[in-house]
């Protein structure tokens, strides 16, 4: 199980009603994590995954950083998730 620090920015806050949360998951990629979060937060997946292409929506941003590392912009939803990661959904 991985423990993640999730942060929500901009319009994503209106979906989650939260700025941040600690989240535990068995998801191994960002795509799997987004699918999990979509179960909890209606409309979450549609913000980040284009329904036609199944790729990252270009109007959305995700920053990913492993524990104690600077975050970077994600362009691949297959990005692996590590325990202790910090992920910002914007």
C-alpha cells in the first residue's frame, strides 16, 4: 500500500471540496489513481482524462514528485506512483 499526499488546485477544489488529503492506495500508475479518485469524486476523471483519446486533457495539469524530490509536470498517465509521493491535481 502507498500513502500519498494529494493536493487540489483551482477548479479541482470544487470537485473534491478539499485543498489536500492523505490517501492510501494500491494503484501503481496515475491513470489507476485517477480512476479510484473518480469513484469518490464525481467528475474527477473527466477533468484529467479526455474521453475520446483516453489521454491527459491538455487543459488540466498534474504535478508529481517522489518523497523529498522536486515535482515535475506529468504528461504520461502511465507515470508510476511511489509511496510517499506528492501529487498536485490542477
